C-alpha cells in the first residue's frame, strides 16, 4: 500500500470540494419549501455530530482506514460483509455522481453526445489523476478548489443582479412549522454531510494526524455555510415553487442573469462548477473504493484496481436509472437517502464507535470475535 502523504490543507480542500461538490446545483432541502436553508442548518449540526463519531473512530485506530478498522472492531467474519457493503456504497455513489454529471452535460452543451461518452471520458481523467496516488489527488485539490470557489462566488454575485432577486421569497421563516424542516433534514439533508465518512479513507495518509478532528469539523462548517448561502441565493431568484420543480435550480437561476442586455447565458460557469465538483466527488469515491478493495484482498498497489473500478462504474451509471427523473426521485431520494445512507453513514459508524469504546475501556483488543 502506498506510503505517500497528504497535507492538512490539501485534505481540507479535497473533502470540502467532495462535500459541496455537485450538490450546489441541485434542489437541496426541497421538501422544506421556503425553509430549505433551515433544513440544511439542521443537517449541518447533525453533520458535526457525525464527524465527531468519524474522527473518534480514527483516533482509536489512527493508522487504519475505515476498511481496516472494521475487522479490528467486530472481527474478520462479521467485518468482511460490512466492508463489502461499504465498497459497494462507494462504487454506487460514484456511479450516481457520474450520472448527475452526464445528465447535466448532455442537457446543456453536448446535447447530441451519447451519455456513455461523456461519463467514460470523465472517468478516464479521474483515473489518470488517481494513479498518481493520494499526493497527486491532494495537489489537484489545491489547483481545482480555488477555481471552484471563484466560480461559485461569481455566480452568487451575478444572481444579485437578477431583477427578480427578492429575499422575501424566504419569508415567513418557519411559516410551515418545524415538522417539514426536521422531516427534510432526516434523512435528506443530513446525508450530504454524512457522505464525509469518506474522510476515514484519507486520515491514515494525513501527514499530521493531530489535526484530523479540526479538519473534519472545519469541513462540515465551511461546506454547510456554502450550501446554506447557495440555497438562499437560488431561492431568492426562483422562489420556492420553481425551486422545487427543476432538476438543476442553480442553472435555472443563472439563466435569469442579464447585464445590460448584453452579458447573458452564463451556463459555462455552472458547467465549470459541475466539472470541478464532480471531480472531487468521483475522485473521492473511486479512491476510497480502490484502497478498500486493495486492503480487503491484500493487494499491494491499489492503482492496479482503478481501471477495473472504472469499467464497473461507467455501465452502472447508465443502467441504475432509465431517466433523469427516475435517477433523482426514485434512486436518489427514495432509495439512497431512506435506506443506504442511513445504514452506512449513521447506524454502522455509531455501532462501531460503541463497540470500539467498549474494547478500549475493558482492554479487549486481543480478544477474538
């Protein structure tokens, strides 16, 4: 397994980019209507709790990834199927992010290009980067993240110029009560922050592990603030009705920008955001899956696994939904959020932390399970 290291700042860039990623262009918190931003606040607070769980697990097993620590906590016989679930989770989420990317690209700039070509080309780029190891991924994060931040801030500034921009679209705050906010936060917005469980696949390669918790908490805070501001900006332009009916609300809002009837059609900025965001998302999931598979089957170099993962992800991205509507509603909100995310992001980690605590408390590290 590689001995390369990633700096604290590089890991921060990569995981913030991973957390926010392509989420900024979607209707996050849509079930809470005009209080969508409040559901993100609730999700962020819960995300801080989850990050505490993740970093505490890492503190118990500082040299291990999630895949390595699971057998140490619950034994190799129970750990093996749990590890397989996590590998499938990483691969499936990677294919889902690729599908999102493909849908946006063929719906905007490459309308006559087969989606398999778009997704395949992007996966080749990601795998080429990841074959350089975690250091290469971290350095790419240093380059891509500032571009990503510049693009999103520029989009927000442009949205301020839209004639329909009106923050009254957010009022009355909490007008529908607390229930829709909490119902949307559990499970739909919390999973955005829970996906940062991927950070457990990077912590062993961090050059200063003492900063792990600070990085994790800072990731949740900055990512949450970015998503809250983004939702407020979109809602102020589109209003809650349109926000809830379009697949890519940030794209729809940006198309309203018209400066002096000359500067219009800033779709390219949204494409830039999507490409940068999906790079972090797909890169993180693919790296986690490759390292995990290498550790389960004792493969010395995970880079040899990357091409195989790519050949699985591309057809899976196309086959797991027949249309973009089915992908967003059936696969995303109804299946992933309700079942898969809850199991892998909350239930398993909390149980693992509890068992790990008992093992450390009663010095059971050498006992068999």
